[in-house]
């Protein structure tokens, strides 16, 4: 049979018909395994295959652990194909078979004016509204992947006023318009997690035939039980993507007010009123039914950071999704015709036969519509722009059918018996990045409506961003930046030939090169110093070395780490079913302040009290009435962001936690982005003039304004992040004062006064007896606070005391449970029999 091929710098695609977009197979080029440097051992994508039959001419393309064997009509054509494929994959240097900075699959973007832009969002309200707006404007394709996805999630609130903003409703509307929607869900181990991805898949598949869903991995066939797909991505039309810490699921929507109550429900319906410390629902199917009693229990406020990308970095993220989708399709649904293989977007290269054997490469300015379909998608192009494709004569060679196992997991496929190919040699004059041509012709090829929505201007004037003008303190400026996509993937998660840990490399490199300060927000902080034989990631070592360097050189240098006060898992700390909570606390305190492995232990030995001039740990907490006239309650604000800001000039945002699970590459799959500013403004650093980056500086100032309770427009007091007046007199002083007030009112857990499980039991018993009802972490205030003044009992309204709280910042309790030397699971707890790596 006749088979047509498309060769591009990023992939080799095989089609049965050049006017049919359905792929028979696609080989997406990936980083090649390292070779010794010897010419004889040089690793190539394509290689000649010696056949026993001298009349058969074959070559093999190997990538990502998969080998595809192809045959053509002569030895000369084999040579042409092998040369063309290897040239396409290895040139230019920005190509996909080379590692780039941080050992990433993706190159730096935005080094030239290529349209690379970024915009930040703080908390769910701002990010979800932007995502909803982009979905509403989708014209072609929507890619979604996440650790957890809830189809009934409202992206705009109050939810009674925005019924059409529910995720399933938004997707249904677009699917009916012909938009193709691809959703990749993490398939959890049900005994360990209750996110019920099967329910989500069924709901999504019932929306419309244009919604396609895969769950991955299959645990038995892959042998993957402990690790997860942890990325959170929404990609629309290859034009805009959203990346960061927010899954499209319950519990994530929040505002910068971080309210603890919602009774009667207006903002958080049903199970979206969520507090995993108190209870994880056993079923997500009856979503509008409350899991928690709103009059007794606070929700757990959720703090997160998300980011939107435009231009080449958006297409890099989409390429990652396509790579993961195709890997899951081959393993999960190899013969499922309704689940297609996907093709990443690049500048299209097609053969244009002119009645002879000479090859004429036709460059098109956008992805072609190889089939005259009406809907707008990645192939859409006027019919007159499609080159005439004429197959060459078959030279009398017989052709067989495509192997029925084409999509199967067989790692050495004999794809075709004797297909007829012409080599597609890339244009030798094409220079620069593989996406340069995309960005050059992007606007001219886009529909005028798409241009209006996805404007690629790099100035502030006239920018049309999803949330332009809304939530100014939670939505950043859309700025031209240098952007690089980084990730954690391996063979099991993305089908790559080797693990990629570029997020880990980026963290360590950026910390080492920081000049003045490092600001980190993360859900976890579990890392190791050099010589630690258990924890393998070295973020902690990089921080430790950088602080010692600052001390040696007498530099003013600050490291601020903001993390959750407690792990966001169910169970009181002394409960029999809370082994996971205790295990995570063990590894986190081991990193921060306990044992010989901790950073504070080592710094205190060398620096003594000066340690806290260099590094501090904080959390976030909120309070409020559960309903009018109801009890006053508090809860930690769960820090779920995965963020690092360096010197107000650079930001790392993504899905990756600071632990081995996220950073080693071979475990959880993750994706992130390094955003480096190109536009600067006047600021100060330790009292000296400093050029701060527009993206990073505005993000930090907005975060600190929220955490410190600083009104909009009064950020001058935090413009210098390292000055004593900011770091000591404002940041640390606010955290300390807020912590004292919360302790006076609630005696809430965790705190520095409780050093053992026995003391915790005593405190819990005391407050339960006194209050009658409290929360799992002592989050209910007494009706009146008791104090003595001049020997007389004085009763005070707790809200009067709480009025002195500024923002949400509190100190992280370094001495909490300090007498418990080992909080790891013990033999009579089921968690004891799980691999220890699960917890770190």
C-alpha cells in the first residue's frame, strides 16, 4: 500500500492519505541517549538495517524506547531517508534531540522577539476565570491534564449566578461547535486516593463525542503503583496555555480573602466546601451534597499560583502533552479508533512532486488542513494553498497492509512490509529555532477572532488578556519574557528514553546563582544535604551552600520559605488513622530543623543566632465566623503553590513539589516554567538601586501584600525585600505577632507549645471539654476570652483580639512535636508496609 510521510524537525508522521489527518503512526523526536562521543558509537534516530534478503531495503527509527522498522525501494532511498531524518532531528542546535539548559527537552524562548509572553495569577478565582474565558474562545483544540479533575467545578462564582461556567457545561458548548477536546487523567490507586478518576472519565465521555478521555497509568501492566501524573495543564488552540499548581477540582477555588465559612452556600457548593484535614468524601458522585457541616467546620482556604503562556513556550507545553497522550494511547488504547494519536504543531514540511523524482519542499505558514473539513482546527488552510501531492510510481514492488499491531506496545514494530517513500529533506536554509517560522507567520494565519483574543503585542497598551482589568492584585501584567519549559518525566510517564529532571536542575542552578534573596512557596519542603543517603534531591544543599557563601562574604542575603502548617491529609495528629500526616511531618521536620540532616541544625552550628538573619520558615492562617452569629473559626491557609522567585528578576512556577517524588524525574511527572524578565523597573535591594523585573517583582509584591495585609497601592514598604525594615521589622514581626494572637484566641494546632503526642492529647481533651465542640486542629474560639487584669476576671470578644491580625502570615512552628524523635509509620499501621519513598 502507498504510505505518505511528513518529516519535520520535531517528528516523523505516517499517513495513509495526505488529505486525511488521521495518523497511522507518529514518531515524536526526543532527547537521544548519551553516547560516548566516539563516532562509531554515536546515537542516531535513524539507522540502516541489513536485511537477509538483498532485495529488501530497510531502515529503523528509534526514539523513546520504541523502534519502528520501515522499508523502501532502494538502497539509495534508505540512505536519503536516514540522512534526512537525522539531519531534521539534530539540526538546528535548538532541536528536540539535544538537551538544553537545565538538561531540559525545551530550549529557552524569548531570547529574540518571538512572541513569548507570560502572565501570573494568584489564587483560584483569578486563574479559573482566565481559564474559563480561554475555553469559551477556543476555536480548534483543547488539551487538559491534571492530577484530579471535577467536571462539576464552577470556574466563576457566585455559582448560582454562573451556571454556564461549570466545566462540563463549558466543554459541552465547545464540543458541539466542533472543538476537539483531549483530557488526560491520572489513574489513581483507589485504596490510597479517593479522587475517583473513573467517575470523572464517565462524566466527561457523556458530554459529547468530541471529548476524548484517557486515564493513565494502568497499574498492573506498567507496574507503577506509587507515582502519579501531577501536572496541571490547560492548552487552548496551541495559542495559550495555563500551567501551575491549580487542578480543575474541588477545594481549589479561592479568593485573596481566604474565607473559612460559606453558609448559606454561595461560593463553594456541596463538596467544593472542602477541608481534607476533617474529612475526605468517600464518593464524589453526589457533588452538590455537603460533606461537612458548614455550621461546625471551616473550609480549608487554598493558596496557589498559576501562570499563562503565549508563543513558542505554549507550543513546547503542548508538545509535552502530545507526547504524554500518545504514550498513554499506545499503552491503554492501541486499537481504539476513537482515540487518535496527536501531532505536535510545528512549521509544516510537505513534499511537492512535480512529475519527477526531484524533491521540492513546500513550506506552509501554518499547520495544514490536509482534509477539507469545515471545522477550524490545527490543519485549517485554504484549499488553494495545499500543494498537489502525486505519488511516485511503485517501481513494480509489492506493498502489504499496515501491521495490525501498529499501535501496540511492541518495541520493535515491523510497521510496513514494503511501503513506497520519498525522503523529505528539510530546507537547508531554515535557521534558528525549530519554531521560528511558527512565530513569524502566526498572526497572519490566525482567524481574526483568535487574533483579537490572543493578541501577541508585547507592549502593555491594548493587551487583551483573559482577565485584563479584573482582580488587579491577583492578575499580573502580560509581559514579554524569556521562558523555558522544564519537567520531570521518564519512560513510564511520557515514554522518554531516559528520565528528565530539569526542574530539579533548574532549582539548584537558580539558587546557586541568586545574588540577594530567594523566596519559595511550596506544598512540601523535603530535601537533603550532601551525603544524605535517603533523600536524593539537593535543593536543600544548594540553599545551604548559598547561605554559607553569603555569610563568608558578609552579604545581606535572605531565604524565605512559605509552606503549609500541616499536611493536607485527613486525621488528627494523634489519631490512629493519621500515619500519613505524621510521616510527612517527620520528613519535613527532618529537612528543616530536626536531626543532623536539617538545614537549621547545620546553620546553627556554624552561624548561631545569625541563622535567622538568612533563612526563615512561615505559614498562612485565616479566621472568620462560620455564619452570621455562628462560632469564630480558624484554619490554616493551605499553601499549594509551587513557586520560587529570585532577586525580583526570575520566577519558577509549576506543578512540582520540593521532594523526591516531584524532582527526580523517574517518579511523579511534573511540568514547570522558568520565567526571566526582559522588562525592568526601578526598585531597590538592601538600600541600593536595583532593576527589578516586571513579572517577578509584581508577583512578589502582590503575594506579600496578601500575606502581610498591605492595601493595594501601599507596596512601597515591601519594594526592598532584603532590607531589615522589610525582612525583620515587617515580615518576621508580622508573622510573630499574628502567631501570638492566634495562640491566645484558639490555642490552635500546630504550635510551639506542644512538644509531644502526650501533650497534644492533653490539650485536645482540655479544649473539647471546655468548648463542647472543636475542630481536628483546635480551630474554634471560645465565646469569650478570659484574662485577668488587676486580679479581676475580664471577658473579651475573640473578634476584638483578632482585629489586630494583619494578613495571613504566621510563623512556622519549629518546636512542634520536637520531643517525638520518630513519627514514621509503625508496624501496626498500614502505611508501614508502603515503600518509604511514597512519603518523600
